[in-house]
């Protein structure tokens, strides 16, 4: 194709001169192009075609054994001033980093093809949608970006002659872990990723663009780019309200986004708008409106089954890329806790022979599926509305054994920002390190904020001054334990009961009890129909232990001291919390 955009053409020529590919392929997003690339990847072994009767349109991929997850220690935010990246991001002077990257990219595509991927984050024509262009030497990346973004001519059309696009350069290079870098230059609208082939490091539209670069753009342009799910709840009268929610990993975010209500919730429906990222702007009506900038799901496979998340399982039955799961002799996929019997023989995620007696896991714990969002049975009819959906409530949450009650509402916007800025989870046996260690992850954005986190908090507080019709802000915790160490709340579909109380609060239908940490439900206002649970059980789930909170407040104080440029409003919220407890 002839590229008429001189800005794109000049940049691609410059990067080709650096990386020296044998060929350059400009992508149009067509089905013929997809089939051609798949055939090429099957021939080289980069992809394996799965059993097309059982898994139509599905393919399989293995990454290098040393390349299976995001590498936060090698992820950088490079701004002219170090303080603009802040104390929680890795920083290197941009000129120094460019020099290092130029050495690593030099000749990195020799003997390979450079693919030019044009894509849109956000629905085409949306007020917040943005165009990106990723250059890569990986067909795997191209086919994933087809699923995760709106890719091809649709993006060229939206870009036109403009120079406003996010540049992304990726090369597998030597897959050398010692020279693996994922680097963001927010002031240059540029992302560079080298020596990795794992999706989280190389699908540059996802965390790199949609959160790290977009959060920087959002601060400058007056909107929010957040690590949040978006879901809608339709009541029996046909009216739908929408919620967003931020949760650290291992807190059931995707399960919540695809929730199926319990049988007792007759006439209610839950719709998925997005499972991971929300771009949020202030509408003309003074409300917040959210779009899902992505086009697919990049989900963790192990633990996904017909009990934990039937909608996800139904979504991945076709047109899906599976990465680092087990491969059976019949060219089917399997993973731990898939809910079906283990195969008698398979290849594990490394390609080694595996049987149920093997000591190694069949699937990598971070193995993935990449699936089109449009295939999800619960996908909202409004998930691609250019204007987005109006938000009634924002949820923050974590995994806490005793500190946080099942649900509580913040007193106001600034208090809600404080709740989000101090949200935490306790490590589980599945995580590296000690069990029960409190890790705070503000708004679940600590690894994904593209600028100084103190400035990020300030942006949230400033946004609150502009939103005339504010959503209410809540904290939720499905993971409270009893004295035997067992979960008190059953979770999964029953989480709908808490969402129902939250919406009732948004509509002023129920009262709440004022406590030092926020407004709590009256235990009798949580619908327990069909549950093996009593009002006393709910009372325990909503209890606040002052001794636990004395430790919690001290830990919050230590946490907030980590941030330079911390807004005074957050220190005021901490002081008010202490005063309400009498500490």
C-alpha cells in the first residue's frame, strides 16, 4: 500500500534504517491478511493450529521459558525531569535511554519482516479514542493486536494526515533477559520494547499505551485512564446502571466483569463493557462516561472454568490465541483448574512431555488467552458506543483477611480518592514471598501510572472539582476470613448482592450506618435470599476491629510518606480518619 501520511512514513523509514528488516509489510486488517500470516506462522512453528473441530479459529503459542510475564524491574518511564516520573517508577534520562535502545535495536530485524500495525484504542470516532502504530518483527504480536485493538485500515482512516499517534517499536531481538527493556517516553508519545515476546511486554496497545502513556495524556487533557473493569446491571424494568472497579491481581476482576447473577435475582442482567481498562471523561451532563479502549480480553487461563467464569470459558471457544497452556495429543488446550479431567498425555507449556503424575505444572501460572470481546455472551450492547456509558459508582477493592469490611461507601469524593490511594491486598500462597503481607497498590495503578503518582492523586482530586454529577465511591472486600481461616462470603455470582446494595445507595433507596471508615450497610439490607447465610454472618463481615485499624492507620501513614508531591487533601483525610477513631 502507498502510505500518504508523511509523518508515519518518515518514522517508519527512520526505524527501518535502525533495525534493518529484510521486508516491510503495511497491514490493512483484512481476513486474507490474517490467514496469510497464520499460514506463515504455522510453517515456521511460531504458532500451532489447534483442533479446528473442537477449537475453531484457535491457535497455540509458546513464549521463551525466560519470558513469561511483565518485567516491572525493566519497565521505565523516561521524562526530562526525574521528579515527573516520581519515586515509584524506574527512571533513566531520556537521552541516555535512547542511546542504550539504539544499540539494542540496531540490526535487530535483519533476516526478518517489519510489520507496521495501525490501530485504534477506543471505539472508532469516540471523543477519547486514539491511534497508535506499532512496528514489530513478530507475527504473534500482529495476530494478538488484531484481537486486542481495532486494527487495520479503520485506523489509517481515523489518523488521516495527522501526526497525533502513539509510536511503538518492538523487536524480539535475541530474547535476551539481561537486555530486556520496556520503555515509555510520555513526552514523546513513544514506547519501545526489546528482547521480549510475552504479550504484556509487547502488545504495546495494552498496558503500555492504554495506561502508562494514556494516563499521562489524560492528566494533560482532563480525563482519566484507569486500570478498571466496566460493567452494567439491568433491572427488571429494563433500566441499566454502570459501575467501574479497580482491583489488584488475584482479586477476581475479570470474574466480576463477567458476573452471572444468582437465581434469586430474577429479572436482572449483568453486562460486560470491559474487564481491564477504562478511559473516563466528563460528559456534557456532568457525569463520568467510560469506554473500554480495548477490543479483546487478555486473560489468565489457570483457574478459569465453568464455575469461576462461564462467560470467559464460552468466549474462548473460538478465534482465540492460547499462550503457554498445555497442549494435548489431540491438539486441544488444558490448564490447571480448567474444570475438566487432565489429559493422560500432553506437552507442558515448555514443550516437554507431561502426565498427571508430573511434578511440574502443565500450564504456566501466567498462561493466557487472547479472545475477541464481541464473543463474550455477557458483552454489553453498548460496549462500542462512541460516547461510552454513564458511571453511577466507582469500586475499589483488595484481598483483606480482617481489616476491610465486605463493603463501605466513602463520605465524599476526596475521601473516595483517599480510599483508592490507600487500597491494599494481602499476599496469598500463590504469590511469591511471605503470606499475609499487606501490599498497597493505589487504584491498582502503581505499576501502570505513566507519571508521578502524587500528581496522579492531585489529578483525581482536581477532576472531582469539575464533575458536577459525581459517582459514589465504594470499597469492597470479598475475602474476609473467619477464625478458622475460611472465607465467610461465597463470592462469584453472590457478589451481585453487594452490587445491588451499591446501586440502591446510588439511587437513595437504602440508608447506611456512619462509621469512622465510611458508610456501612445495615446487615438486613443485604439480600440473602437463597443463601446459606444469616444476618449475623453479614454483621461479622461488616465489623470493624479498632485494634486492627490502629495497625491499618499506621501502615497507611507509612504508605503515603512514600510519595513526593502528595496532595494536602490526602494528609487531611488521614488526619480526619485518626480523629474519627480517636487515635
